[in-house]
C-alpha cells in the first residue's frame, strides 16, 4: 500500500489514499461515493498543505498545496520519505516524537521547522502529525507561519529594545548576561572571564529640567551612538560588545570573553574621552561627563545579581570620588563597605541586646600623679566582628541617628558607675566621669532633660559629670546648642572641648561659651616624643594655649601621654592633667576601683586594653 495513492471505494469509486475504507465502510455502512469524491476534492483544493503518510513514513498522497510549498508536483511526492521532505529527522527529540505517532503510540505531534521556499527565501512551517481514524496512516499538515514568526520577531524586538536609543534594554541585557555566565568556560577559545562597564551621565537631570525631555532624549540617543562606536572599536573582529540602556541615563557595556582588567580599563577610558566631546543637538551645544564602574572577573561562580551589585557599588565610588572618572571594583574596599552596612543595620538592636560595654581611661594630675577622673569609652562586643572601638561605629551612629539612643545609654551607664565608685570608696576624693557627646545628641534629643533625669536617677552630683564636645562641634554654637550648653553649665555639669587644636582654634569664642576644660589634641603631645630633639614650636604653642586657658579659668588635659619625658615637659608647661598609656589604657570598671586609693600614678599600668 505504501506506493499506492488510490483505492476502490464500496461502489468502485476511486478515493484519495488518505480516505481508505474502514471496516464499517467495507461492510457497506461507510460514506457514499459522492461523499468520497467530496473528500478527495476538499483534500486537493485545501489551502493547507497536507499529505497522507503510511506507518513506514512514506507519502501515500499529497495535495497541491504541499506540492506548491515544496516546489514540485503532487504525484512526484508519492513514496517519498515525509521526514526528509520537511526535515523531521534533524534532531533526536523531534524524530522520536514523529516515530511514536507513526507507530500508534502517540495521538498527536506538533513542531516548528525552518524550511527553504522554492524561491530561495527561508520559510517557517508549523508541522502537525495525527492518526487517520480507522487506518494505519497519519495525516501530515504543514502551515506556513513565516508571517506570524516575523511579526513575533518584530514584537520581541520592540519588547527588548529601548525606543529612545534603539539599544537593547534591561530585559535583553540580563538575558544576554545570564546566558554568558551559564556558558561553559571550557569552550574552545573561551577566556572564561566577563567584564562590565556600568555608567551614568553626570548631571543629566539638569538637562531635562532646563532644556526639556525632547533635548534630553536626543542627548541619550547621541550618547548611545558614541557608546556603540567605542564598543565596536574595542571588541575583537566579529565579537562586538553588547551596549544596553538600563533605564534613565544608565548604560552598560557587557564584555564577554574578557581578556583582563586592562581591556576594560581601555574601554572605560575611550568612553570617557568620547563623551567629553561636545554634542550639537537642535542648535544646543552640550557638554556632559560620565561616571563609570568597571568590574572584571572570572565568569565561573559569578551570578548576574552579584556582578550588577559590584558594578553598582563601583559606579557609586566613581561618583563619590569626584565624577567624570572610571573606578575599578576593589574587593577590599567593598568588604569595608559591606562591614559598614552590616554594622549600620544592626546598631540599634545591639543597644537593646546589651552588646555595648564601657571601659574607662584615667585622667591623672600631672603635678601629683593622683587620678582625678576617668573618660568613659564605649566598646561594641559584636558577635561577628569582635570588640569594636568607637572609631568603627560612632560615625555610623551619627549618620543614622542611633547615636541618640546609644549616647543616652552611655551617659546613664557612666553616671551609675561613677556613683558606685563614690559610694564604695567614701574615703577617697570622688572621680569625675567624662562622657563624649555628639552634636546630633544636642539637636535630636533634649540633652538637658536627659542629663537631669539621669543625674537624679543615679544620684551622681552634677560636678562629677563632664561632657566632651569636639572643637568643630562647639565652634559657631548658637541657638539651641548654645542654650543647651549654658543650661548644663548652670546645672553644675562640666563642659570640655575635646581634640582642641585640630579645628579652627579661634580662642576668642572660649570666653563666650560655658566651657570649663580643654583637652589638647594628641598631635601636640606627639611633638614632644623625641626628648633629645623636641620641636620648640610645639612647646611654644602648647605653653601659650595653657597660659590663655588658665587666664580664662579653664583646666587643660593633655591626651596621648605615653612617656615620662612627655609628662615632665607638660607638667613644666603647666598642663593640669594627662591621659594616655603612660598611666593606663582604657580598662574595665573593676580595675579603676583597684586604682582608687593606690596613691600617685607615675608608671604605666599593666592593664589590658
């Protein structure tokens, strides 16, 4: 039957091979001869290309539409292998599914094939194979879907490209990036590396705001053209880099098969140079610059999200470093940023969890070696990063406002401890406790009320509390900060200027502020380090500062005293107290209790720091 196209119907009428008599038809219960003629006419006249194929895969009969589609005659297709005619054997999965239908193990199969039209143009066809009931044959139909595919391709292009710049958009960029990261690093010729230049225009918003979005769009299109030229000139022959607009004024250049950071650096330099050339747009001559974050790494182990996070961070660094520049991703700098971010996100809960402790560093009289007071220094016992000193987290606390909560805890804890020492050692001159206060504590909280409440709660006399503010914080104090300082001074609390000499050092304001003490910055004391060749200028400056402070009724504390020679010179100059490792590192409150009543301190303490 495989080579026969016609059979005899029950009335002796020839029928198409795809309308073979079934059992019921042979029993005289099938279609009439007129019906069969209609079936054959419909089969031949159908616009849909069709063929009847036997169980061995050979064409039994084909209609004119299929013959036209394949550029031959219908009779010439008989006995041909259908799979060869429409390329069903080119891949294993399609071939297996097709054979399953021929064997009656599968009810239907559909696939899309790319064929060649007789006039030479490519043709996309949707092929459907289904059994003919009551026979061992199958009906194969071939629909030309080239127009549909072309429309789909146009729609997909619109979906994946930016309408302003015609560049690939964010969606297509991430498709390409993901595919590049998933490709095998062991392919022939592969470097196994990937690079990315992530950039945005500096000050682009001003262009939109002043000249309008129409000029802004033209500028974006012009920038896209220059970026594409840079990418094409940078890429190896036949291996252009992908330039995409990710949104707004953000662009990316993806470098697959990167050869190293130098290639990315060269590309970034060429982009900066290209964008620095003026743009002439509708009579407007514009100059712009860009900031670029550059990332280059091995593709293995890199995710699209991780690569973009690194690029975004590096772009931020470029802007932070001054804009109009490119910056290469630095793992060490990123680790510092991540640590800072981790500290910021856990700082507030850490206060509630009790992760902070206070250590105390003695302030010792230079004339007699007696401990007069202590400075409270906060430590963060971080569960991940260990013990952290204030320089690791205080600036973060000031930025996010948690310094108010933390500062209130430090103040209460220090006052409670100072009162405990006073009660436990009634025969010893009580120590004052000095607590650092950030400017934001003055602005964002009622510091005066907080101090009053804590002193009342702990029972510490006001004169045993000293609040330290930095010189730059006190300079120019007016309004609320000045009112707060005066109220605290009137309450009896001592006010000290910390790190004096590092800021403006305008001594005139000292007479207008309720200040009781100056703490000289350690840089002056370090000038006395070389006792054999001391810097006479440092000594002259310190001597003048001490004399003026005393004339204004202020006491002077020298910080960072490390040697007995420094202490001797400072005592000779007239400094009142010293603070530093010569006397003790910052220690736990129990060690301070041991020091009380131990007599003058002239040698370094063996305390742990």
